[in-house]
């Protein structure tokens, strides 16, 4: 065997040993991307994992959506957030694990925009040259990976996303696996600006409110109980698909975070007039700020609705004016919308707060605190250290204190149109 053959064999063995250990992601392990994208070493996923393997020719599919929706984004707006999904496609077989990498460059080959909020099992790695790589941080059993991307503050022309991936049999070696032989490219063109409204609100929710301090307790944050999936309104009756907080660790939350709330803007009183929604973190002093994007032009005024997972919702008493692409409203100063004989908020001293103990919000007829709200509490009673809708006072424990709050509010109903 000549020297060239020995050197080639040594390099191949070194690559095999190095790349076989990429369960935590190639960029994390070797600080580079290996999908055949510009700026990389020229190797692809197939260099290590072979092709076609047991699962046919592996390819990646890239989809970009308007944030919080399943609506494909046709072009990008400077400074706007989008949801990105990368799916690893395999024509045959049943892989047990999947891995991927995703990068984004402008027309000059520079890092374009900012990746954030990766799903659990996905990480964002910044290389020495400033390129950020989105990749698996552990092998995932699903072929779909999600992350958010914020477009550059000013348009930089066409942004090209490159993705590649692997399908693995999970046997501890690369034998039988399959990797993409070339990156999939998704070209994202700049477009006209989408209207965005900065909404700043103040509200107190009854469960964690401490009248002595005039603040709400941030016990869920101090006990690290917030779910890694982020905002909790992706289920009925809200069915809001925004990715706020997705993949966050406990340390990503502000130390004074009380809980997630859902903010909606309506052009009329009825829910059918909802123009935009966003989830935000309610802080101990009652402040919450969100940016809401609109598919059409901005109206000059909106009704402002704030919802919580186990408190009655509130709505502004009248339309609130938009000023300089911003909107502010303070629910704590006076009672909220209460047309039709319903209740607005609870008055406690000099402040107003959302009524607590409204766990069952599925009822299509309206918002009320009744016996159905205590049924799940009876099942959950005695559990502690959890994030649960049955925890009415939001201290992480489900006990008699929560039932006391329910007893005080049983029979209260809101007239906010559903």
C-alpha cells in the first residue's frame, strides 16, 4: 500500500470516527455544517452516512410559514418573524431516528437574519465565522424539525436556506443509514412590509395577586415549571399555533414572569372580527407587551382582549385608538367590558383583576365559572410542583387553596363575546 492510500484510509477512518459521534449535532461537535451548503467543507450528510442506504435517496424539504399559522410565506418582510419547518424525506423503510442541519445566507454568502426558538431536541450553534447552524441536538424520532427565523432588519435581497439530513436505523453505527447527497435550497424573496402593531397592556390576574405588595407572584418561574413547548394556547378553545417560547429553558424566562396570556385585537365586539393575536408573558407588575402582525392594513382602533388559561377573559370597554403603530391599555384602573349583565373584573382595593378559577373554557356558549371548573381539580388535587390549569392560585401546588378561590367565584360569568 503506497503512502497516498495509507493517508486516504487514515482520513476516511478519522472522518468515520468523528462523524459517527454526531448524535449531538455536527456543528456542536465539529463547528461546521456538512450538508453541501456554501461556506462548508464540501462534504454532505451522505459522505458519512452513505447513500442510498436502507431508506432510499434521502432529501430535505423546507417550508416557511407566517408566524403562528400554517399559511406559506410567499416573501419576507424586514424584521419580521417566520416559522420554518424542515422535513427529512425517505421513500422507503422505517427509520428510527433523524438528524438535520439548516443554514441561511444572503446573496453575498453572509449570515442572513436570526434563528430562534428551536423545538426541543434542536439547537442553534454559532460558528467561528458568524454563521449560525440549526441542527439536531439529539437524534429525533420524528422527521420534522421546527425553528423560527427573524428576517434582517433591512432587506438584503434574496435569502437562501440550505438544509440536509439523515435517516438512521439507530444501530449505533452508520451502516444502513442514509444521508442527503446535496442540500435542498429554498429561496426567500423580499416583499412589501406587513403591518405590525406594538401592543402594551397592564392587567392583574387574581390567582397569584398579592394585595400586600400590589404585585403578582412569579412562583411558576421560580420553580421552573413553565413547559418547554412555550405558550399554552395551541389547544381548544384558542387553537393558536404561535411558537412563542417554544424550546425555551427555564432560564430563558424573565425572573418576574407570571404566566402566558393571549392578546387579541378585534375590530368589533364579536370574536369573528378578530384581526390578529399574539401570546406574551405577563410580568409581576402586570405588564405585557406583544407585537401583532396583520395580513391587511391596520385599522385606526380595536377592542383589546386578554385571555388566560384559568381566568375569565377581559375586553376593553370600548375601541382603543392606535397611535404611532402602537396601542396601550390598562385593565387594572377600572372595570372591563360587562355588557349584557355579565361581570367584567373583580375589584380589590384600588385595582381590578381577572376572576380566577375558570379552568373549563371549552363551553362554546360563553365564559363562566361553574361546577365544570372544579371537576378536573378533584382529579388533580394533591399534585404539586406542576404546571396545571387546576392550579388556580398558580403556586405550583393543587390543594384546598385553589378550591377556596373557586368557591369565591363560583357563578361568575363574563359577557365577552366568544
